[in-house]
């Protein structure tokens, strides 16, 4: 992999492309994490900076990125970024954000009509924004030939049946109405729960807590293993301290349990850990001794 907007690696028989929509400062760690140990961040700043933390400002650094998997003759897109100029009141940098995501895909050789499967690991704004495009004032699927795999628990929670996430954030209604409801109207939504097999190499698995339907995607091909972990983690500091939850985790106890389970399996089965927001190479191995986790080697750049 390289430090360009589109990066490539091969895992078994699966080609993986990383599409980086944004990489830079996000929010202060004191705002984003629930009770962060700032001394621990300072003690690790030699490797946290500059890809994961800005010591001078205290801001975490993150990537907004998606992954394209070419597996079994099909093209699978994992998460669809922020979208372009979307109404996201109360969501800071996501509100009316500019984005050239489709151009990034095109430069990586991926046309919208080529995508067979879209995976939304969960239904937060930065994971579903390019599910749709504006066609003369009407939101329509951006990937016309794709099945969109949507966690059923998130579809209920963030949809009208549960009043758009319980009405906690005004943006939840906009997100559902412009990025999820049009997929249902087009007949391209596939709701799933628990486990969902995409093909011989790719399987979705529920990992709730961050949201009710948060999911990870597991890859197993040849001798290679990887887990696309969505928002189970936002920073590699959560590997060292898996009890550290983000402020966006709806059920913190459940999020912690899912995080520990994912890290345990990643360490035990030597899965490459590929979260949605890690900067730098974006993927790494995990090591553990008992209940303690450590960072292994980062993916080659």
C-alpha cells in the first residue's frame, strides 16, 4: 500500500483498494472519547503523531475512508463516506461537506455501475453519504446495480419506526431520508442480522454497541485473514485500552464487549485489523498477552 488516495493490497484471492476521502484533524480527544487518559496519549505520542493525534492541539487525527473488495468476480464497496453537500445539522465538519468520492473511485478504476454489493457497517453519516446521488432533486442509488447490505437493527433504530434514532439528533432524519430510504424505494436494500455471508471469502457479523446494528466484515482467503472493523475502534489507542469508548457509542458496555471480542479474535487468528478511521497505513496486526493487547506490525506501505 502507498500513501495515495487509492491504495491496493492483495489478501488471498481478494484485491483490496483503500479509498481515502479525508485524512486530517477531527475533534479533541477530550471531546470525542469518554474519559481519555491524556497522559497515556502523551506517553505514546512518538508513534501517535502525526497520523493519529496532534499533540499541539490535542485533536485526534482520523481518516474517512472506504474499501473496495474484488472477490469472486464481484465488486464490494465497504461504506460510502460522507456524501457531498448534505444537510447534517449538529454534525460539525460533516454538515454540507464537499466530497469528490465518486471521482476517487473512478481514479481507482471503479465505476458506479461496476459495484455489485454495498456494505454499510452502520448508519452514521460518514458511512452512508454516497449511498445515493441527487438526480434532478430526487435521491437515487449511486450504485444502480448493487445490493445494499444494511444492518436491520440500525435500519429500525435510525428509521421512522424508531423515530430516527429516538430524535436525539436532528441529522438522523436527514441521513435516513436522503441516504437510506431511497435505497428501500429502489428495492435494493437487503436487511440482515447476526451473520450474513456475501461469498466464499466475505462474511458480515454483528458487533453492536457503537450503534445497535454495528457490524464488521471478515475476510478469509487462502492463508490471509482480515477484519474490516467499522467503528468498533476509532483510534489505535483503543487497542491499548479497549475500555475506551467514543462519545458516539450508544451502548458503551456493549461497545466495549464487541471491541474486546474483535481484538481477541484478530490477535488469536492473526487477522489484519482494518478499522474505518485509522490513519497512516490504515491496517495493522494485533498482539495480546492474556487480556492485554498491543499493536503489531502495520500493513506494508
